[in-house]
């Protein structure tokens, strides 16, 4: 990630992608299993569906609990705002009309496999990062940049884990034919 000088109000974004040697439907099974995500994320510790749900659907809600060395522990409620199997899954954190963040996975068939992208937008609503910015407003751009770089690193780890699971399961499927 290169320095952009973005401020929180700019709603900065980051996106990472990887190619996976497995069909989109196979990758979708992993991406849409939100409860699997804590195994792949350096920050996310647990996920729990709300309202009696057991999986994603438009409007479904879940609580995610996270931990960060500098930011502490927190829980947020997310709302599924895009659900188009097997190509798109997105959720807004806290208020879906004015979220603290938006996260999105997109899957696209490519070269006999899947191009998987993970994208996120910070803001526009205040988040835990806003408190750090309030304490050091002169460092806002650096705070935002460092956090976006952390997101990029963590998202890269998540996609690598999804790739590993999808390709090992895909290879197992082929071996069993």
C-alpha cells in the first residue's frame, strides 16, 4: 500500500486479490462461511449469527469479536448488505445506512479457477480508530495509513488461507474421482 494522505472522512479503501485453482462455487462455500473467518484472520476472534440465522442472507446480522494489541478488544454488529451467490458477499459494520466500515468479497471465474477479491472501506461513521484520531488529530493521516496497511496485511493473510483451503479441498475432490 502506498501513502495516499487519506483522512478518515475520505472513506479510504483497500483491496487485495488472489487467483485460486478451484471453481467459484467451491470458493464461495468458504467465503460465505462467516464463522470460518476467525480461523483465517489475525484480528477477528469469533463470529455469531443473530436472530436465529445460521448463514448469510440479505439483511442477516452477526456479531464479530476482535482483538488488536494497540486497540484492545471490541465487538461489532454487521449487516449483510450484498448477497449474490456465488459472486458477491458484503456486510456493513454497525448501521448499514451509515457504517463504520464495509467489507466485500467478490468472486469471478478466471482461467479455470477463481479470482477472489477482498475489499474494505473505512467509515464514514466513527469507529474505534476515531478515538485515536481525536487524541492526536495532527497525526490523522498517519493513523489512517497505518491502519489501512494493517487491513491490507490481514486481508492478504485471509485470502492466502482461503486459497489454501479451497485448493487442498479441490485437490482432494479430484483425487477421489
